[in-house]
C-alpha cells in the first residue's frame, strides 16, 4: 500500500509573496533565483510537488528540496545558492588591487618598452611575490590594452 502524500506547510507573508511575484517575473535576476521564486509561489498556491514540477518542467525532487529549504531558512534565503566547497582563492584582495592598479598604469611609465601590458610582462612583473592565474593576467592585459593603444 502506498504511503500518504507528505505535504509541507509553507507559510509566506504578504511581503514575501509580493517580493516573490516580482522576482518570478523579473528578466534581470539570475535564472536560478527566478526559477526558485516560481517554485515557491507555485507550491504556495497548490501544495503538490508533482503538480508544481510538472507545471514548471522540473523534477518533483527539485521542488521538494527548494520548499524544504524555504521552510528551514526562510523564503528569501532559499532563493540564493548555497556556498560551494572548493579551494580558497590564492590571490588576496590586496594583491588583486595591486594588479589592477598596475594594469591601469602605462607600461612605459614603469620602464617597459611597450605601451601596453602583454601577458608575459604581467607574469614576469612579480615584485610583490604575487602569483596570478593566466586567466586573471589575460583579463588585466585586455583591460589595460584597450585603454593604452
């Protein structure tokens, strides 16, 4: 025999409903936040994981996870992504600021023969012992070379 359907009580205040409605119709918010706002509004109207999932083209477990998270953390907190595990950034905020300030200056002013920053010069210029990733260096060079040529 099948078990009874497990319904979770999702209580939303008027301010939450207004905010979720505006976010569900937004074209400037990230798509994940818009989708989660639609999930919460759909479940608030019809508390069925399957019905909401079918209406939005999602799996019912996705709807269930979003609703359970909204009950535990609150509806606005459930819209945001959880922090992901991973390695901490190796470049500090001060080092990024220094690299940006370096890239925004002309290379000739610092004694280099070129008027812009090629990737090799940025990688060689490690006066502070900063090791930036190649992607960071390319972005800085692209940013500075568009202003210097």
